[in-house]
């Protein structure tokens, strides 16, 4: 009884909640939406039907609203079933039930199923025993059956949704396939129309003798990649017209090109060369163009060489290379040859690379030009080397340099007296009892032992002139070498660009083929295709345009060896002259020290300090010799010259200045020269002063004589004091030379480094090697400091 009363109260609560929900739903449904207005006449039963409409989004929204309305309707039916079932059941069973509170109650209230659930099949597994149990316990059995029916209904709904989604996916795939087929068909029609138009235009242009327009139309026709269906649509007539036009154009253009080559018609070549690549005639065009270039180069070079010979007054080879004349004629010939080659490449290489690059026409043109230049330049350089006897002079220069180096490294030159005089014990010709300067005739440069330099190599002026000529010849050749290497680099870049374009074109055709077959290329397949193409191109052997070491570069390297050998002999000869000159007692060999500040106070420390001209002359000779090698532009020659400079400065000059410093230090020792009664500078000064005193005492007679003798005595003492001070300053000059050499060597290193950066291309291995050779001068500076 309590259960029945409790259920009635719950039913009343449910009724109030349902009424509230219905009221809210009715308010929302009273306002018509634009989707309902549009779909009033449409009958949509599933999601697949909604996707097939013109506006799928609005159809789906309408289907959702219909589902919501069905849910509200089912809720109403459920609410009504509660009341209908409860009232009929109470009226039928009040006769045998006890009444509580004047009302009869029953134990349960059977709820009828909705129509949608009643249409579902009953489970077939229910047996007769289960039916009897359902009769005995109707409430529990009906609940289980209702749950099963609801589950099956939900599964059926989900199945319908899944089938609707599968149907939609299938429909989408069908639409995508139809779209691809339509696009393919449209592309085939477009290609067919293009083929017809291009074939017709090419034939018309050929008939009007407008060969350039006809060739472009044929080339555009070849760029179209039609499918078999497109060819069928275009028709066989268009294909035959195109083939006939192309054959006629190939014959006509090739004949005109051969005629232009034979006549040397540059305008005709300029007009026809771009057409060869479009007609697949690049291979034949390269051969014809090379014939034209060869004849043009030969005529231009021979003409320029003849003009230079007549203008220079040379009539045979011997006059070109006589001893008195310079190598300007040789350098002029080389310059003419190189200028002709450079001009030809600058004018013709861009057009050949664009039009005939597919057949490596640009590489063939560079090879031809270099071969023409190389044959003539090597012959001229070999004649120059033979006429100037560079090989013989190189051997003689090596012998002379070895003798000079051995002489100063052994110390024989210093044993004869560094500071003048035959015994080495005097200073500036100041011997005891004498203040006169010794005779310089025996110490002239003409009478010095030059280790056979003049006899073997000639005068310094002639050797310098010969080295300038050789350096100029190397400079011209190296300028051409740099240009031709730059042209080779550009050709290699063009090769790589054409390879990349070929890969991209092949990949594009492959992807178009897949699209025609209705497939899409995945990212992995695309990467695999790229790798395969790169490996295939890497496997193709490509010949280098020029070898790393050509015959011309080998000849120039040989000339560079001769140049460095003579530079070594000349540098050591200049050092020898400087060493000998500094041993001559001459006031011009001493100058105020230059490494101190110029605006220093007059009475400051070091204001009277001196230095010799030794360091300036030696460093100047080293700088000139090295910079001349740098001016050639040949990195190997420059590296050898830099190493030679470091070697001579670090061994020969350092050895000579070290021995001079030891001699100067011996003269300045307090125990030997500066204290009275000892040798050295102090002894020389005292002997002069005692001699003057004896002369003065014997001549002192009368007042006038005494006054005169006092004046002379003062002058002698002042003169002697000045000579002693100068002697000390000049002895210290040998020590100051080491400090000056440190400063000048640092400046030389900076100068050479700056010259290297402005002369040689950065980033090259040879340039880095030269930089390391220049940095070796820092070790020379450290040796001077120690």
C-alpha cells in the first residue's frame, strides 16, 4: 500500500516536470526558422538523404530539429500512458483491494510501450517457462523486456547512423572520382585545342618564312604532354602537320646556319643559334659554332700579333729578345692574345650557354678558347725563357746566393773590422795620436768582394730590369688564368642548374602521370623519386671543363721558380752591399732614431740616440723583392718569396746585427774603454788630449801666446768631448738597430698581409697557405727581441 501511494506522488511530480518542459519546447517551436521554411516540402529520412541535397548543412539542421520534435512527442506519449494506465487499472481492481483513506490502491501500474518499441521483435530466446514467470511477476519481466527492446532500438539507430556515414563517405569518394575524371577530360580537351592551334600556327609561319615564330610554335608544341585521348581528340592531321613542319624547319635552319658559319656572318649566327636548341639541333650546332669560333680567334690573334710587331719595330724573333731591349714586346703579344680570348668569351659564352647548353656547348667553347690561347702563349713564353737564358741565370744566381750566405753565416766578413780600419781596433778612424778620417778609396762599393754577383749575373740595374720583365709576363698570364677559371666556375654552375631543372621536369611529368591514373603521390614516394634521380645523375661521369693544372699554368710555375731564384740572389746582394756600406766610416750611415715620437722634448731620454741605415736598406730590399713576387698574382711564387724574406731576415740579417752588437758592447764596457788608462773609447780620448797638452806647453811664451793657447785648448777639449759623445751614440746605434728591426718587421708583415688581401682571392687554399707564410715574420720579430 505504501508503494502505491509513493508511486502516485512520483507520478504527480513527473507530470509537473513534463508540463514545464513541454511549455518551453512549445515556445521555441512557435517561432519558425529559415531552415523550417526552406525544408517544408522536403522529406528527409536519414543523414545520407540530407547530404544529397543542394544545401547539406541546412538539411542536417532540419533533420536535427525533426529528431528533437520526435523526442518531445515521445515524451508526451509517455506522460499520457502513465495517466491512462493508472486510471484504468485502479477502476478494475478496487473491488478486491482494501481501502486506505477511502481510496483503493493497487500494487503495480503496468506501463504500455511506445509504438516504436512495440514494433521491435520480441527476443526469440524467451521460453514457455519464462512466459509463465512473466505472468506471475509481470512488473519485473516487463522491465527486462523493455530494457532489451531499448537496447536493440539504440543499436539499430547506431547502425543506421554508421551506415549513413559510410554511405556519405562512399558518396564523397564517388564525387571525388567524378571530379578527377572531369578535370582529366577538361585537360585533354585543352591540350587537344593547344596542339591544333600550335600545329596550324607553325605551318602558317613556315609558309610566311617567319622561321623564328615557327620554331617557337614547334617548341611550344613539344612542351605539351598530351595523353592518348588528347591525341585522339586533336586528330592525326594535327600531328602529321606538326611533324612535317618540324622536319622542314630543321633542314632549313641548319642550312642557313652552315651558310652563316662559312661566311662568318655574326648577325646570322646571333639570330639562328637560339633556334637550334628548340629544334633539337644542339649537338650539330655546337660543332658548327666551334668551327666559327676557331677561325675567328685564329684570324684575330694573328692580326693583332702582326700589328704589335710592326708598331714595336721588331722584325724577327731575335730582336724581340735582345739583351738591350725589354720584354715589353713579349708582354704586348701575350696581352693581345689574352684580350682576344677574353673578348670572344664575354660576347659568345652567354648565348652559347643559353642556346646550346643542353649539349655542353658552353664547356666546349671554353675548352676551345683556352686551347687556342695556350698553344700560342706557351710558345711565346718558351721563346722568352730561352732568349733570356732564365735556366742558366737561375743556376748562376743559386751559386752566388749560396756563397754570400756562407760568407756572412760563417762570420768571415766581421773579422776584418766592423767599424772600419784594418785592425778593427779603431773607431771612426780615431787611432791613438790621430784625429783624421782614414782614406775611403780602399773601401768603395766597386772594390768590394761581391762573391761573383756582377760577373755572373750583371749589374744590379740589369738584374732588376730582368726581374721586372719576368714579373710582368707572369702578371699578364695570371690575369688570364683567373678569368678562365672564373668562366669555368660559371659553366659548372650552369651545369648544376640544368641538372636541377631536368630533375624537376621529370618529377613534374611523373606526378602528372599519376594524376591521370587517378593516384596521388605521397611524401615518401616523392622523396624516394628525388633520391633515385640524384643517384642516377651522380652516376653519370661528367668531364671537367679544364684540368686543375693546365700546361700554361705549369709553364708559369716554371717561370716563377726562375724568378724566385734570381730574387734570392738579388736580395742577398742588396744585403751584402748594405753590410759593406755600414762598415765604411761615413757620417751618412747614421741617422736619428725613427721609432721614437717626433715631438719629444729636446732634452728627453734618447733625444740624441742614433740608428744606422742598415735596417732601412735591408728591409726595403726585402719588401721590394716580396712585393714584386706578390704583383705577379701567382700564389705559389708569392709563397716562396714570403718564405725567402723570412729566411734572410731571420738568419742573415739577425746574425750580422748580433755580431755588430757584441762588438759595440765590448767598446762600451766600463772596464775597457770608459775608465782612464784603459783601451777603447776612453783611451782614444786621453791620448788625443795628452798630445795636445804637450804641444801647448812647448809653445807657451808671452801673454799673447798664453791667451791663444788657452783658447785652442778649450776648442780641443770641446771637439774631443763631442767626438766621444758621438762615438758612444754610434756604438749604441748597433743596439738600437735591433729595436728598429723589430718595428720595421712588424710593419712589413702588416704591409704584406694587406697586399695579400687586395691581390689574392679569399677562401682559396693557396691564399691560406700564403697567409701562413706571411705570419712567419712574427717568429723573426721574436728572434730580434730575444
